[in-house]
């Protein structure tokens, strides 16, 4: 499963907040909700978050093996 735990840690240590992501950077509130619930986001959004927070993707998401992953 993909976890956005690193995103929340990165955001906490940055000068940004969910408010500034929405109001200043035009990240939708539904995207913030997806991040909270570990739901899929687009690579375009991932790119935007990396640019805004000046970080690599490893500071936004991580893969955690899970029994709930779909069967391949």
C-alpha cells in the first residue's frame, strides 16, 4: 500500500500548511483528503507537491507491503 505519512512529516517541517497548499498553490481540498486517506493521486499532483515542498518523491510517499494489496 502507498502511505503518504512522509508527506505529512515533510509538510510539518516546511513553511507550508494545508491552507497554503489550497489557497496559494491551488491544490484541491479533495486532494488533501486523498492524502489523508492514503487514496491514489496523480503523478501530476505528486510532481506539484515535490515542486512546492522542494523535495523528492520519497518525502511524499512510501510503499508499505500489505495483506490488503490487490492480488497480481
